[in-house]
C-alpha cells in the first residue's frame, strides 16, 4: 500500500511534464486484493492484499477434531470437525481410520448418540448464529426436525437407556426455559414436565427407572439450585437449601443410586463428590485444590474419570470408587481436555489440544493406561512443534489481589529485541484464558513476531468462587479494568516487550474490556480490536435476548433500578466515547442474540462523529462470533492488516 501511495504522488507531478510524456506513461498497477465474502460488509476498511492471504493460507487451513461420543454398537467414535465452511459430524470406525462425514448442513451442527441403544443421533443446529437451536435426528445425511422450528431449545441429559432426552425450550412464551422430555424416535412424544421461571433451567440426570429427574436452576456461576422433579406429577422438591449460594455443575446417577456431582459447597473450588438427595449434604471425594470441571461415571459405577483445571491447564484423574484410589494421568502435556466419556466397555474417550497440537480425539484404557490417538488433524502443512508455549505472569492489582495471565512471546532468535504485544481478553466474564492450540493465531507469533498476552482478571473462573465474584454488579465492574491495567503494566516492563506498541483485543465481555481499555488505558495502547462487544450496559441489558436478561442482571446489575442504572451508564464506554483517541477495529455478528448489533453500531457512529478512526466488519449470517470459515478467514486477515499497520507500522 505504501508503494501505491508513492506512485500516486509521483504521478501527481505529471502536470509539469510534456503532454507527449503523459500520453505514453503506464498506468499504476493495481494491487490484487481479497474479495469480501458475500455475507460481510466492510465499512471504512482498507482492502486486503491477496499476497498477504497467500502467505497466511497454511495457518488458515488448520482444523481440529472434537470428541462427540461413542457408538455403543460398533465402538466407533463420533467427532466434530470441519472440512468445508462449517463443522459437521463424522464417524471414525477405528483409531486413525477414515473420517466419514455424516452430516452435510450449511450451518454448524453438534450431536450425540443415544446411550446404550446407539440407534439415534441427536443433532442441534441454529440459523446464522441466532442461537435459536432446534433438535433433530440424523439419518442418511438428512435431518428430521423434532422441535417447533421457532423457539430456543437446548438438549440436556439422556436417560441411561437412551430412551428419553430431556431438553429446555422457550416455546411457551419466548422467555422462560421450560423443561420437556421426549423419545426422539417420536417427536409427538414431547411433553412439558415443568413450567419454569427464568432462562437457566435444565434436566441434568434421569433416574434409572425414568420416573424422576434431577433439575438445575442456574442463577449465576456461584449459585445453582438442584431439585428432584417427579416426571409424572410435575412435583418439584429442592435438594438442600435453594437460598444458599452454592454452585453445582455436572451430575450423574451411578447404578447403585449414588448421586455424583461437582460442587463448591464448603470450598472455594469445585470438587467431585457425593450428593445426598434427601439431606442435600455434599461429601467431597477429590482432594485437588483446583476446580474439577467435568467427570463421567462408568456404566458399572466402579470408575470415575474427572478433569482438573490446574492454573488453566487440564489434568486427567481416574478414581477407583471402591478403594478411593486416584490415579494421575500425566502422559499428556499442558493443554485442554474435553468431552470425557467412558464407553460401555470401559474405554475413556476425550479430545485434547495443546500449544503444539491441534484438538484431536484420543482414548485411554484405564486398566492398562494405554493412550490411543484416533485423529491427527491437519495444521496446514505446518510443523506445530515450533509453536510457542506460554509462561504465567502474576502481579498485584490496585487492592493487593494477585492476578495473572498467560504470556506468549515470539522466538527471540527470529525476532530479537523488543516486540509488539496484543493483550487478548477472554469473554464471560465467567470464563478463563487457558493453554491450548492457537490455530491461525500462531501466524501472529511465528510470522509477525508479535507477542500475545491472555489476562485472567477478577471475575474469571478457575481461581475459586471468591475470585469469580469480585467484579459482580456495577459498583465493582471497573475493578476488573484496573486488574487489566496492572497486568498490562507488568508485561510492558518485560525485556522482550515494546511498551510503545501494545494493543488490546477481546470479544463479548472481553469486548467491553477492549472498549474500556480504549477509554481508560489509551496512554498505554496503540490500538484496539473489539468483537461483539458491550458498549453501553443499559442498552445491552434492555436489548439482549429476553431469556438472558435476568441472568445477566445478576452479573452486571439491574438497569431497572435507578441507582444501578446511573452507575451502569457511568461505567459504560459509550458514555466516555469522546476520550477514545486511538484507532479501533470493531467486528459484529448481525444475528447476535447476546450482544445485539446495535451495541457496535452506536459505538462506531459515536467514534466517527468525533472524527476518530474505526473500521467495522459486519457479518449478516453470524451471531456471537464467526463460525463460518469464509467469514472468519476474512476477519482474521483484516485483523492482521490492522495490527501490521498499528503495531508494526506497515
């Protein structure tokens, strides 16, 4: 682009040359650019050079495979992976066997086999990222609709025999997540078993005889109430005290009737233990001083596999129920474990990713401890072993609280001296930056030599329920921004970081943090890139999808209360938009049900009205983030152009 401007300047002096010379002068060559995908609108953005796309191409062609369950009849595995524009379901008959695609939709899908029977694959799909999920069965490459096609439906738990699926649906009034059960082989069998109040209800386990179910009411990340629901009468009985602020996560019923769950009852962290359905007493079994994030119980009830989140890296543990002995599975490097499921024959299936490995499907024999790899996902021909692994950076915030983050720095041999840095803030806010595969993001480190820092400010999960509650409500909200400031100061003094070339990015709640940084931390930053971001808490709370409003009010505050409304307005980045002086790039999904497009529109309009620089990329067929490859590729390339300009000066 610099060369094109130089040519234009030189040609601008042509009026001083003879006419004949002008007639014979060759016109400037146009730089080939990447076509904007049909669903995208690029506002006040430069075009992307085709040459950049060619250089980045291998990084854009990495893919991952997620474990979606065992086929109980054939011992094949169901996986989710992408070979075209969106992720679809595939079957693999044997380790490292062919990935046979079985769903062929224009939208991403997820799915699972019916336990025990394995005769049905239940599939969930929305439209254009609107999150109004519908349930289907999949057979012979075609979907059969099970729900009404209009409401928001979410699959909950299968019965152990694979006869029933529990699901929540807003079909009654568009707001409340009522509870239904259905035999997916007969859509007409769907029946309402509980009229709910609020959007956080789910069936989490069926009794072996399917006469009752355990139900969770999610009020917040720190407060989840458990009930016993009689499926015939609809009678609901609380387990424990619903007024107590205790969180529960996974729950399973063992063959002997033992109710296993994860809970933070009596602890700052979430532990695995037994829940007494009569008294509500939780008896922990796991000993780790970190959150137990997921678990599965074998069909015979003798073995439990669980996953522990140790400072953002997952570790697998196997519990022998009879003896209480815990076996550590430490053959895997630091990374992320997902989809834990014990097959009827005892094999443990899961997906795993690390900085040096894309997400792939594995299994473990708990008797022999033999680890088997089922997939090797392509990485665009690139050698993933050269990818950078992070180190943990900790510092004290304004009030003495210790906060931390993951710092990835480019190879100093290839990129000596001080390097630019992107601070990428996770969403949620009940989320956590963890170790894992960066995919196309590795181009930023490996080819541009720009470091990446992933902060975990107060309000992040993984550090205990006290830590996650420290940002609740409007009067504590900006404490997390102060944490981000402290962490940015900590990494700016790193000898490998150029303190004058730091940018911030983030999505969803991380997008709010990005906007807030553009206002409050502009002296520390060169530019910001904010995705599906909250710009005004009042308009966000008023316009987010109705099923989410009460859940988000617990976290951010209630805009209907005058005192809280005034504070929410005060801390909203849009209120101080005239203080934004550095360039910004905003990315938006037009169908976003969580953070409506209007949040981006009002921020972009206000910055431009003040004469500021802001790029805006909008996808007509996406929601809360881009899931279609054509869209996400273009967005990533546009981000590279933005950072090359504002961090590398190109």
